[in-house]
C-alpha cells in the first residue's frame, strides 16, 4: 500500500498574535499521499460556511475520519461530510446546533452515524439526514445537565476546559465505545461498566484491526488492547524508535496498522498554547525542539522507524487521520 489519505488542515498565517487551537486553521484539507514517491494531491479543500462556525477566526480543519465501503466520513468542528471515493462526490452534509469541536465520525452497522461531540463531552448518533437518534454523556450524567439545548454551539468558539474530552468513537461487537482524553481510557456507552484502561498517557485513536484495538497517546505511545478480553497486550514507545533524543515527536494522532508488523502513525507539530495542561506531558517543554508535522512508518518486529515524511510541504499543518487510499 503506497497511497494514503491524510486528513487535517492548513494553518492560518499570523505574525501579530498567538492564536489558540480554536482559531489556528483556515482550511480543512484531505490529501492523497504516495508514500513511495512523496508526491501528493489535494483531494478536498474545504471552508465551512459562516452559518456553521464562529463569527471570528473560526478554526476550520478536518478532524478524525472513517473509511468504509468506498465512503469517506469526515468532520470539521461543526459539520459531518460524507464523500464517495475515489470520485470525491459529496453525498451527505450534516450540521446541528449541538455540534461543537467534533473530533471523529464513523458509520454504524445500523446505517447511522456516531460522532464525538468533544466540546459538550458527549457522543451522538444521527441518521444520514441529521435526525438525532440518541445522545450519551461520556461522564455518566444527563447529556444536557451542563449545557443548553437552546444554544447554537456551532457559534461558540470554545467550551474548554473539558471534563472528559471524548476523542474517538467506535463500535465493538455492536456496542458503542469512545476514548476519553482526560480519564485515559475507553468506555462502553451502551454497556456501562466496560472499560479499557490506557493509563500511560492521554489517548486518542481507537482503531480496530483484527482482534486488536490500537490506541495512540499524545506523547508518542501506541497501546494495543485485546478486543475480546479488553486487556492491554502491548505498549509501544515510538520515542525509543526515533533515535532523536531531545526532540518532541509531536501530538501523536492518526494510526493505521498495515499488519502486525507495519504501522503508520501521524504527528502534529507542538505549538505554543496558553492552555499549559495541554502540553504538560512534555518534559522541559520550553527547552525541547519540536519536530514538524509528519507521518512515520514503524517496523514493530525490529523496533525501528523505517520511513518519515514531512507533511507541512504538502499543506498539512495539523494531522488527524491516516487512512488507506481507495484503489478502485
């Protein structure tokens, strides 16, 4: 497999002030990258309409995506977009008032969609036409106890800090699961009590591959759990494979196992932020050198990094998903 889809965004240029994450990106971008030649082409360049985003400096980017049956499921912070691939014909568009800081969308086996509404600490299920089917708080409370149904949260720039910060939704044997950044775990929403403990650091992806679930953590670990026992089987420190002491790999987010040996992982450059807790995982953060946003291929059998591709020259300043490109 040499071609990959990378979802993310292009950074907004400014020299006059430091922008926060919810202001920093001016265009959502999906590229198709040939990893053998290091050539790419933009497949989708997108800017949200004014009615679906905050009025001042909205951050527009593609967060985590899903690919199933030649359909690509993308989300911005306030929208869900579904495309047919490889033609990239848009099939569906959904934007609801409760959409704030969406982080991931995926289809269900029932023909509906699951979305991590990170800004409201909840997960929602909708139809392809935007009808809400179900809502879950990821904190075992009423989903609306801290928020109001009467507010259009698409126009709210940020609700941070979040109590849970749900990141990635997935179905496991018909049950709905979500990763929670702050609690360092993945929990089952449809069977409360089921939990996967990801104690080493704050997690992001929950990518099912065979009998295993691959989680990334922000500091550069891949944590692999058994989908049947829900126990952690392996924890891989990608920092040890990079052979570059003193450099921070970046926000580790976006994972694609090719088989049990080969693994693609995405990294986003760490940038200054006023939210100190966001970078608390970096030791001596002010003295560290930060790598640019990039994609890396790891050989897990030999515990080494096999290939690295910088993504900023391809227009990707922030990385969310790494997916196999359609071969049709």
